[in-house]
C-alpha cells in the first residue's frame, strides 16, 4: 500500500469513526518515515485506535487488573483504546511495539527502563542473567524483568501477558530487585516523569 493510499485510509477512517483506525497489516507495512509523514499531515489533533494486538492485551488487562485498566481507559468516553497519533511509530513494522503503561494516576506505576537499572550493583547480576538467557536456561520473574528493563522500556502488565506470568510474581520480583539494589521503582507518575521524559 502506498503512502498516499494510507493517508486516504486515515482520512476515510476519520470521516467514518472520528479517529484513525488502521488494520494491522497496514501498520506492519509502514516505515518510520511513513509514520512521521502521517504525524506531520494530521498533527496532534487526531487520535489513533490501538492496533488489534494491543486491544487484545487491554481486554486481558481489564480482567487481570481492573484498577489499572480503569486508570487508563475508564474516563467515561467511548470507545476506549484511543491514543495520540504521536504513538503511531510504536506500532509499525514487522515487530510492532506496545503502548507501555507508564503514567498511571490512581494506581502504582510498574514501568521500567534502562535508566532505572542501578549500574554498579547490577553489572554482575545482569551478566549472569544474559549468560543464562543465551544458554536458553529458564529465568525467574526477577531475572526476566531485569533483563527486559536493561534492554528497553517494559511494564509488568505486558511482561505478564506475553510471558504467561502472574502479576503477583512480577510485583514480588520488583521488590526483590529493589531490595538487591538492581532496580529503581518509581510508583508515582509525577516522579517518573521527572526521572526522564515520559511521552
């Protein structure tokens, strides 16, 4: 599908739904430059409906952690799962990303990124975990969380969903990693935003 056709699809979607809704196959076919073009064309005034894989995750979240789901989506507006078009780059390409949960207002945040790894204390631990991972050995929830956080942004809900783990086991893993001075946990959205730029 050409960029012109994608732009037309966006305009048709806005006319039909009031927001942009793109099929997953279209999102997978897009390049970073396509995403930038759409952001420039439509600016910040349009909303994007989350892709199907993120809708499936959020439907799981509604059952697994209703308080977090409500914090994200239960603002009395229909439909849920609308985000700024600024996030479109997170959902394109063959390996699309996720809409990371990182700015909860009424519940604790469990979002982690490489900036939240305690460098000196974590070095030996992470080297050992990477070695286990490369040998295809099973990892504990704490090891898996530390590895994921050291590689890029992650929240415990997406990790639980993708790895078939319980949220309780990952919250315990967070406590272990904090107690062992491997990870910094910033549960407050305001403090998290101050730590680094949360878009």
